[in-house]
């Protein structure tokens, strides 16, 4: 698993972390799988895409080629400005975001909760 720290504490170093992630994925065999996660603040819900407030995302298990493709897309966006961005992450990894780590709309309010399976897993 690769975790990309997109928080302000990584200001100016996010591109370095992408390069390190790229090197790690390049060291894998073609048969290996890797999950890539990113967060903008370290909280209990950091890796839940769509979480109000601090946000992040987590992919499903990716092939080496899929992981490199996403990381290369993030690097092509020239993130030298400081830190990671959730929209960039979600865009780079397309439809490969783990559906179990996304929030659901509840009723007609703007309240968002992690999906029920995830809430159960966090509590255990």
C-alpha cells in the first residue's frame, strides 16, 4: 500500500513523495498489486472519498501498470505548488476508487456518512 500525504505538513514535498511512490511501483513485478491512498489531513476518515471536511481517497488493488498510470498523471499535473488535491487524485485514478470507501447521501440532507459496511469495520 502506498499512502500519499497531501496535507500542509508536506508543503513543497508532495512531488518528492510522488517520485518515491513511482520508484516503489517500478520495483514491483508485473504480477504484484498495490493500493494507493491519499489524504489531505490525518483523521479517522482520511481515506473516505467524499467526506465533508478533510478528504482523501483509496483505490482498489491496482496492477503495476494501473498504479504507474495514476501516479504519472498526478506528476504530469506539476504538483510542485505544495500538496495533494483530492480532485486530482480521483481524476488520476478514474474509476478505480474503492467503492467501500466512499460516502453516501442520507435522505435529502447534506449529511454524509461512510457506507454501513465501512462504519462497522471502523468500530471493530
